[in-house]
C-alpha cells in the first residue's frame, strides 16, 4: 500500500479562478491529476488513511512512471527467457 499518493499536494492559496487567489487558513489538498482541490475524504484516500489505498480506491490514480533502471532490468529478464 502506498504511504501517500504521488499526485497529492497541499496548497496554501487558491488558484485565482475558484478561490480568488486568497490564502487559506490551512493548506488544502490538491490533486495534480484532476488539477483541482479535493474534499477531505478524497485526501484520506490519497494519504492511505483508514485502510484506503490510492492504487485501488481512487478512480483518478495514475501509476507512477517506472524508473529506467527497473525497466532495463525487466527487459533484460525477458531477453533471457
């Protein structure tokens, strides 16, 4: 299970369009996949709270890109078979 979704960030001010660029009292969760602020329950999924998992419980989750070393190793394994 992921500790935190790699697509979740926290912002201290609005985007200008929906929040008039004002600062928030506390940082708010922002999904970089949907390019929008998310509700607290969605942030619970992103942060893998209460047994939730971003990979299986979020319809917007995108697999992180594999690093090039892992991809090279996988290709090498296939070549040997």
